[in-house]
C-alpha cells in the first residue's frame, strides 16, 4: 500500500455472474494481502450461489479459500470502493453507464500494468490519484479476462492464470 494513502484502499472486483472470475480475484487478493478490504459483485449475478467448483479448485491450489462465498449483484454503494476492477471492457462500460459517480475508480483488471507504471513513475503521489488518472487511459485491446463459466477445466485454468498474474501486480502495488 502506498504510504501516501490515508487508509488502505478498498478493492471491488466485478464480472458477470459473480461465481467465477470476480470471486476468484477477491479471494486470491485477500489471501495474498490479508489486511486489504476486498469484495466482488456481478452485473447479472447468480445471487446466493457459491463460487463455481472449477474456479474454487483453482483458487484452492493458489492458497485461497472459497468457503462461505455467495454471489451478489452490484449496487451503487458497492461502487464506493477506491478501486473497481472489471474483467471485461463490456462490464466496465456497463458500470460507467450505470454508475457515473464512480468513473474515476473503474478500470479493467487486464490493464493493471498501466496503473502499476503510473505509480512507479510518480511514487510520491497518492495511489488514489494514480487510480483516477489510470481510469482515463484507454485499455489495451485483448486485455479482457475470458469468462470460464461452464467452459470446462482448461477455460477455468486459463482464466485463473490470467487473474493470478494481475493479482500479483496488484498485491505488489498495495503492499507496504
């Protein structure tokens, strides 16, 4: 975590059903940085459902725990998080349309390297300022995390690897 931030950042991960990608990211970040405030939601969540079994297994292999997770639909108060990370450009655009008050906090998980670069270039600035600047940078093509829902173990493993890489970068950014 940046020493210039007044409090730990809260991070919200958003995907479609909130049973694969976003809960995987939420629980993986929580396992890697136990003090960080994380949550996940879905744009069309399968409310009340547990994490999908293949993604839960991928999470367990990485030291995370899916126990007790239940999917929930994103609401306006959820977007009060300091950093909102979507899995696809489509989800990002949906949130920007539905929740314009959060425009300077919403970005694409796959474009996280751009945020890391901003923070490294100006380490004296608060991380929240970097997030606001990063949210205005167009995401690179091909940065979406593909949805593994009901697509088998290979799709789950692929999505888990992509998310894992981004969570490593995020953990490095948020670490003391």
